[in-house]
């Protein structure tokens, strides 16, 4: 008898809203997955600014993010980087506030 292994994405059963809620509560895996979805347009509109902000929350560096963008033929402009930094700071403040920090 053969065994079949099925590989599913980490958040296969989560819908976008619950993934985003987890990310905004400070869950690093959810932040990374949400950033990946924004970068690839998987289930959402492609949005490099949102992708960068959520990946930065998860601990990804700008250099690593740029390399991943390049591998997907996505260009990250200075303006997008600045907007991503601002969004990152806003999200970081919201997370800290929700945790009572």
C-alpha cells in the first residue's frame, strides 16, 4: 500500500482576514506569509509597500527583501521603500499598543 504525502501551505485553512489579524497581533509567521501574499499577489492585489512592511515586521531585512523582489522581477523604488518604512512604523505602533506596551 502506497502512502501519499500532501504538502499544504502553512496557512491553507486561514482566510486573508484571519491571517491579517494574526499578523497585526504580532505573529511573525503570519507577518511573513502576509508579506509573501502581497509580494506575489496571492489572494490579494500585488502591493510591494504592504509586502515590505509586513516582511520587515517579521524580521526580514531590506537587502533580503530587495533580493526576493529581484527574483520575482519586481522593482522596489525609493518611494515604495519610504512608504513601506512608514507603514512598518504604524503597524509596529499598533502591535505595541494592542499588547499594552
